């Protein structure tokens, strides 16, 4: 099924579809239809695997723990002797140095945490609940039968799936795999993402500004957001002027090297926006005007075999559309399963909000705890799509659905917490 035929099917099933104003959730679902995770893999040593995505299940080759052992320092005895009062100490069991003899009725063994339970014992009494004198252990309080013992396979059993394909490996996962004696894992290769900015008015850092020119900030915010995802081989292709041949050459070059192409600028309606015609020439693309603010102009499609996301040129719009559409798509493409959603919270907004119904808005907000520890939010102020400072100050989006209009101060709102901001 081509992108256009799928779009036609979507339109036929969606009576209220407006090609100039696609709802946010429909846009997300439409993008997901065309995503297939990378399949190429590589084997990495554990120390190099943090943050990578597992390409096969990790299976336990042994029981964890591998033997019945003591959960604490104390004395190992048999449960039939828990009411005996006093028992003779016949030895000590250390972690890594088991007590080899069999413990008989009326006897006990001093045992350290993690030590193998001696033969003839099934219960451990804490040393704090005993008194020792002349080789005799007296119980100050009788333990419960089978107390304080960790059994073989209690944590993991031989053949059990420990970590599943699609998991992003965290430090704790690395330690867990190491505890099984496994030294390397199979992971998906990194996703290759190329990006560039378009516009005659853009100048790279380090060059002087001419009249009407501005420094290109979008490539830096995109680089930072891509880097924060991990598992991405990032290709910064620079700034491309609004010239059809230069844009075409760059799209062809990027599509030959990358799995995904991101551009900022050149996808809105305007005399100098050549991207639409170029994309129709080079691949399959559906242009959307999303019913959202900021970030209304957005393009998604393919250039050759590469997925293409055409983001708006305004700095705030670039970040909002990245978080709402590109982030999840990239995580899915790199093999992460399930894709972790950005946290959503319902909190009280301490200031009034101005908004028109009919579209979804992602206003920048500051999530904070009041003196009582209750989470609240306030807007950052000017919500213009060119106010990059508002994104720097914000740590969340205040998510306002299309049915929501103006809200008074004190209203409950939904906030989406941005990664790494709290």
C-alpha cells in the first residue's frame, strides 16, 4: 500500500477529515503505519551496550541464586529445632566457603549472608536474636520455620527470559546480564539520521550576519534532542539555501546515507518554499497542516528509502513537532519496544490560559512544587513560535485539546514532561 492510497483510505473512513487540518492523534497513527524498525544487528561487549536496544531476548543460563543461601548473618538450623531454646554451634558457613558436614538435630552453624545453607538446615535465625556462650547459641526469640532463606532459582530460573527484545539497556540491566555470566549482547545497529536547515536568511555560527539574516539555532536544538535519544548516528548536513537544485542535491545525498531525514523550514506556504515540489519528484509525501499550535506546517513521507520529516522553521515549532511526532517515530525505528511515552500529569495551572477551541495547543509551561509539595504549573509567558527562550525556560508542555478554550487560573490541565527537564 502506497502512502497516498493509505491516505485515501483514511479519508474515506474519517467523515470529518480536513486535509488542511489533520488532528494530532490521526497524524501520529498515520505516521506509524509506514514505520519498520531497523533489522541489522551487532554484538557488543556489556560495557559498550548501555543505552542500546536489544535485538534478541536474554535467556538465563542458570538459576539465580544458584543455591539455597542465607538472607542474613545468623545461625542455620533445622525448623524442627526452633523451639529447642539452645543449640550447639558446630562450625561456620561463609559466602563462597560452604560448611561441608551435615547438621544434626540439636546443632546449628554460624552462617554469613549469601552462604550456602548447610545440609540438614532449612531456617536461619538472625544473630541479633541470639546469645552466644561457650559454643552454645541460645534463641532469644524462636524464628518462623524456613525463615531468612533465599532459594535456588528464586530470582531467575534456567531458561527464563530475563530481558526481552526491544528493551533499551539501563545500567541495572547491564549488571543483571553480568550476573548471569554473559559478557556480550546482540543489539540493533544505530539509526542514521541526517538533518539540515533551509533558508536564505540562515547563517551558521561563526559567520557574520548580513542584513535580514539570523543565526541557525534549529540544527543545534535538533542535535541535542537526537543525542538525548541515544542509538542515533547523527549527520549534520548544515544550511541549504532556498535554491531548488541545492535542495534536491542535499535530499539525494541525505537519502543515500540516512534512514531518516529531518529538515527545518521550507514546508509552509510561501514563494520560496521549493520543498513540496522536490519531494513530489523524489519520493512519496503527504503534506499536512496539523490542527495544532505551534507547528501547524509538517510534512512526512519518504525520499528514496529514507523517512522524511519536514519540520517548520520557527525554533519553538521545531521542538514541539519533534517531541510530538519525530521522537516516537525514531524510537520505534531504532527497535525500542514498547516506545516509552513522555509522562502525562494532571495538575493545577496557577494562571489563566488563553486559547481558541478547534485545535490542540502545546503551550510551554514550568512545572513546580509548591511549599506543600503539590505539583502545579504556570505558562512561561509569551507563547509565540519564535520565542526560543520560552523553550529554554520550560520543563513541560501544557497540553490543551482541540475542545478546550480559555481557562481560568486554578483550572486542572494536562502537562507533558519533557525528557531530561526535571
